[in-house]
């Protein structure tokens, strides 16, 4: 499948490197720099972090004179900039929103949108039916809107030349090794929340969730700042339970949301594509819904009864995990899944056999005699 990425409208740290990676390792043939409202200076400083030999694989949606000046390979015409500059001899692309526009002249390739429901703009649905698409599109037309690799077969069958991705291209790849053990904080008498985190990190855990029910905002901010520092020191992922509005302030990597929390689409709108959003599930329908709403991973549970959480959903047991994971396989759901709820080191071999990618644990670590050793034991069970 031919793939083109379009940048997110906002700049983000490490974006030049991310663009370089898509072009050199990610299988994308071009990246479109689309930053509405950005100044020449801002766009220049973005491309400065991309090797010059890749400039021909970039297309600008604005600042066409800069594109000419520095040897950018393409320009993209749109309502803001709809004139090809004199002397331009690079590629010209454009956006199309109706079948009729496909017949227009004056472009090398074009993006037709929206084809599927958007992942970066929740609420935006596909606009065309398959029959019309099949009879109208051709190899110069790239499908845009809601495109993920799961749609590639369909896109090819419809006769598109390739896929253009905005939301999916910039989703963070989860570190699947770190994902194997998610430690969830829980207040205990013996130590503070940040001491819990220090212990699990020194035992090898690389994914921490700050979950402190009933804590006020200033406590969460104080704990969150310290956990951020600790996670940076160990190269660990830091997510926060429930509190979408604290994610940016704490520079957390993301948030975990359940059914009674902020809707995933609203959280995605507020946090953008670069933060991780985890979702709670108790059955395959929950997982499918969370996948459609753009979750990055699933916390599936509870495995067994636990006192760490009130108002538990029905306990799944090992059979529940087997059934749900096999159904996910049948339905082609590829979201990473952690098992959660009352899990101990002894449960891990059977749980990992069901196909989950990791476990999320609180009580059996912090209530153990030596949380550092227990963390090490759990990790070694997972990696056996
Ligand atoms: C990894 C993981 N899975 C599930 C949960 C539970 O989230 P939620 O259903 O929102 O319940 P609370 O944790 O908010 O009580 C989780 N936190 N983490
Ligand atoms: C947050 C949460 N959601 C389902 S069970 C659970 C608690 C996990 O903690 P423990 O490992 O102590 O059961
Ligand atoms: Mg919650």
C-alpha cells in the first residue's frame, strides 16, 4: 500500500525526528507539512530537523516560496493557497471533497476525504458509498479520513492509489516491553505513593499509573510531579487515572479512562494524538467500542475479586480472558491488552497464555513483604 502522512496541525517535540522516521523506516513515501497558521520561521525550524536529502519527499500546504527556496518536493493546493507559484516544477497535489472534482486537471495526485470516520476528529464520518468510489477513483487518488492499516485491503479493492493518514500516522507506538507490567498506585499505611513508585521502578517496572482515588488536585499534582521525575529517571511511561485535565500540566504520557470517566473522543480531542489513552473493558463489545473511539490500549478485567477498586464489574476468570481474547482475534481487533484485578505472580503464566500483552497490578506488589523483589518476580514470570 502506498502511504502518505499529513502532519498534525500542532507542532510537537521531536516532530522532525518523527517525520524522518516515517520516511526512512515507516514505509511512508511522502509527508505533507500542514500547519495552518504557522509562520515561515516555525516551518523552517521544523524542517531543519529533517535531513536535506528527504526534502524532495515533503510537500508544503503553506509557504510555497519557502518550498521553492529550500528544494521541497511538493506543494499542496487548498482554499488558502490555490495558485501554483511561477517557476514551480515539483509535484502538485490537492484536496478533493466530491467525486466530480476527480475529473479536474492540474494535479499529480489528490486526497479524497472523508472516506471513513475520522480518528483525529471524532464525529467526522465517511461521505461516500463504496459503489460510487469503485466507479470513480483511480491510482492518482489517495483515500483520506479514518484510514488505518486495517482499511488497506478495502482501500485497494475500491481502486485508490494509496492511503493518506493524519491521525493514525502520529499515534505513539507503545513500548510493548514496558507495557508488560503496569503498576497502579494505591494508598497504604506503610509508604507514600511516590515511595511505591520508587520501589517498582527499581524492581524493573517501566509503566506506572497514578491512581489515587479521592485525593485533591494539589495532592495529585505534588505526587504527579515527583512520579514524572522518577519515570524520566528510569525511562518509564507515566499515565494518570481519570484526570484528563492534569495530563498536560504534569506532562504525563497519557490517561486511563473507564466507562464513568470522560468519553474517549472528548479526551482525544483535548489531548491530541501523541498522548496515550487507555480504556477499561469487561467484554469484547467494550473493546471494540474503545478501539473505534481511538483508545491506545485496554485494561481488561477484573480477573478476580479485589478490594483495590469499588463497584467491580463481573469477574472474568481465566475462561473469560480466553473467550474474549479469542473473539478479539476473530474480529481482527489488534489493541494491546493488560489484564487487571487481583492478579498475583502465580496467575501470570496462565494469563499470558490467553494472549494478553501484560498485566496491571497494585495490591500484590505493594502489600508484599518486599515490593522490589515482587516486581522482579512478576517481570520474570511475564518473560518466561
Ligand atoms: C489498566 C487499567 N485498567 C482498568 C482500570 C480501571 O479504570 P476505571 O474503570 O475508570 O476505574 P477506576 O480505576 O477509575 O476506579 C485502570 N485504572 N487501569
Ligand atoms: C483499578 C482496577 N480496575 C479493575 S481492578 C482494579 C484494581 C487493580 O488492583 P489490584 O491489583 O490490587 O487488584
Ligand atoms: Mg476511572
